[in-house]
């Protein structure tokens, strides 16, 4: 065999082995093109998200939180969706996660189009993207091709608590391959949605046993929250918008502006604006229009954390159960 022919074969083998042509075992843009007959998988997902969004705009908050809680625990493998005792869903930080019914609805639609092709892990990522765009974000592409995990344990769901310090949070994100800049961008997910009074009562009434409110919280805001939202002896655990109420269903940079006015709700949110290592990022995002594009990029990065691809894991038939 001629040398040139031999080297061509070797190059071809390397290309196949590394998956350079087929990108096997890797996430790809447009992954489902041609894999579901003539059907457009991403368009099917988008149609279901659209119809939910217009009847329930809170779905954007549900999906963003779901993506974060899925990807941070054993990677973006849809382990958060599995039902059963002691699964991730039952872990305390996940008890207020919702939107699982939307994922079921999307799964039913894609299974109808092409059974056993579209992973639940990809559905979370693509649906979150669609909701972010509907809620005012910029359009963007997401990489797909994830496979679903087969293990889901509450004991593994150690998600960061709301009073985590900035250095500890940086470390938690770094352990997932995300840097401090990504972390500040991703916490921008709190541009939508709510928390509950129980998470912030100590900031409003008895900060670190002082009997006084958190001095880093805007005093007028403290009064508003005390009297209008979280009365001290209320028997209900009311919801509190994480961003200014008028902007709390919009994906925009108002969250960072709010932090610069000391109106952050969760301790970690406000801490981003006081810690020297992250304050400049908060200022940059509050004072420019960089957030929407950079947030999209950070979501794509979050969506690539410890993914299963190629022959790993499985494509679940039902997102709530392993096959
Ligand atoms: C250090 C990191 C984070 C901490 C400590 C944290 C903590 C929290 C807490 C305590 C809540 C309120 C839960 C409740 O009251 O039931 C919450 C809500 C939320 N989080 Fe985070 N979070 C973090 C990062 C993220 C990231 C990276 C995203 C998405 C990119 C995200 C998206 C959301 C959303 C959208 C909500 C509102 C959910 C709703 O309205 O139901 N969070 N987060």
C-alpha cells in the first residue's frame, strides 16, 4: 500500500476515533436534525413551552431553577425528574421546584414524533432556553445530545444554601467547571421568580442574633418587606420576588441594579455586590447591556456540566422513571 494511502487511512481512523466528524459522544448544536424523521424536535419543544408560558409566566423561573438543580447534582442528566422515595426531588432544596408536568407534556409530544430519541436531560435544557427567550432574553442556540442518568439520590443533592458566602459559592461553582464570572451571571437567574419569607426573616428582624435587620439591606426596603410581605408573626410563608416586582418575570439586568441599591433578597445575592471579587461584575452587568448575551452563554456552559453522551446512560421512555 502506498504511504499516502496508508496515512489517509490512519487520519480517517483518528477522525472516527476522536469523533471529529460525527462528534459522537459530544454535545452538538442541531443534534436532533434528521434524527426524528422529518420532524423538528426543537420546534416541538418550543411549541409546548410557548403555550404554557402564555398561561403561566412563572414557568421561566421554574425551568431555570430546575436546570440549575439538575446540572449541579451529578451533572445535567435529568436525575431531578425521577420519582420515588429518597430521590433528588425529595431533598429539601428541591421541594419547591416545580414544572415537572411541563416536562412530561413535552416528553409526550416528542415521544409521539419519534419514540426513544429525545432525552429528558435535553428537554430541560431546550425548554429553559425557550422560556428565557419568551421572558425577554435574547434568542440563542443550545447544544443537545445529552443522555439520561439512572441514579437519583436525595443524599447527593447538596445544593448551595442561600446564606453561602461568596468565596464558598465560587468554590462550589468551580467544582463544576464554572468560574466566578459564570457564577455571577448564573445567579442572574434570580432576575425571575420568588423565594419565601422563611428564607429572609432573620435578615428582616434578627440578623445574626442582633435583634435588628441586616444592616446591608436598604432600610426602606426592610420596612416595605416587613409590613407588606413578611409580617413577623405571620402564619403563612409568603412569596417574595427575588427582583423588583415589576421585573420579576422578565429576564433582564434589573436584578443587578437592585443589588447595587442594597435591595438583594437572598443573602448570597446581596453578597455579590459587597464582596470585592464579584462587585465589579455586578457593576458591569448593571451598567451595560451585556447581561442577556452573557447569561445565555453561561446557561450553555451550565448545560454542559458532567453530561452523559454517546452510549452512556439511556434515553428514558418516561422522564419520571429509569427504563
Ligand atoms: C449559590 C447559588 C444559588 C443559591 C444559594 C440559590 C438559592 C435559591 C433559593 C433559596 C431560592 C428560593 C427557594 C424558595 O424560596 O423556595 C431560589 C430560587 C430561585 N433560583 Fe436560585 N440559587 C442559586 C443559584 C441559582 C441559579 C444558578 C439559577 C439559575 C440559573 C437559579 C434560579 C432560581 C430561580 C429562577 C428561582 C425562583 C424559583 C421560583 O420562582 O419558584 N438559582 N434560589
